[in-house]
């Protein structure tokens, strides 16, 4: 139990330190969601929905790409493109 608590504390300290460094050094792009403060996945979903809705209203072709390296390795024969 002590090891578990110490591990959680260590993980939290590393997370805080990494967050400080990445913010100070401006290492993350504007389109990075989930990790930075005030950039939750909900924001990404809202932006995605807005772009998709605008493209439909204006009848503009929209091409999207989702890349998940783990899935690419696990399922190499999975289709590479999806149309909306």
C-alpha cells in the first residue's frame, strides 16, 4: 500500500513538472487536446462538430484523418479511409 501511494505521488509530481515545462517552452501545438489545461476533449469535439456542420451547410467537401498508431499495429488490414 505504501508503494502504491508513493507511486501515485511520484506520478503526480512528474505530471506537474512535465506540464510546467511544456507550457513554459511552448512545446504543444494549438490543436493538441486532452493534455494541456483548458484544452479538454470536449473542446475538440465541439470544434469538430462545428467544422462538420459548416461544411455540410456550405456543401463543401471535407476530408478528415484520424491516426491511432496502436490500432494501425493491432489491425494492419483495417480500412484506412472513412467517408462522411
